[in-house]
């Protein structure tokens, strides 16, 4: 195999991976917002496939749990959120983590926001770190 063909093959293999690494969203906070009318307890958020997990004993109604940390790339693809409602009912939601190409190109520091709605559904979105929830 000629050297130029060898270099071309290596470029084709490495270039897509380098592009993915350069475009990761950087997080400096995670927020879990309780939009229900009751206390939720035993709240767990687990990112897959990384296995990173956060556990919170309880979040009061219409309040948030805010976890700050040094800037880290968002490596998870999905989140599994479990919690217990005020009536003791256990809930579980699995959802895809946000992937926003527009935000990635700017390499802004972001906040990952989960909202647990009174319907029992969970939504997740990215916000600029310097804006309100």
C-alpha cells in the first residue's frame, strides 16, 4: 500500500472521531425541577451509557435541586429518571439527552435542566449557563 493511500485511510478513520470530540456540549450544572404540587422523593438520574448517577432525597413542590460542577462534556446519550410521588407511587422515565448542534458550534457552557411535570412526564433541555431557568 502506498504511503499516501495509507495516510488517506488514517485520515478517513480519525477525522469523524475528531469532529465528534470537538463538538461536545460542556456542562457546568445540572438542575432537576419539581413542577408537581407535592414533594417528590428518592429522585435518581442515571446517564447511559456512562452510568453517572445523581440521587436526591427529596425536592419540594415547585422547587429545584441544583448541582454545580466544573465544566465537563456531556457524554451520556440517555437518562433514566426515577422518583417517588407524595402518594408513594414510583415513577420512571427514560429519555434521550438533548443534542443541539447550534449550541455545540459555539462551545458555550450549558446547564442540563430536567423538569418533572405533574402529569408524570419528564422533559429535558439545555440552557445557557448565564440565563435563568
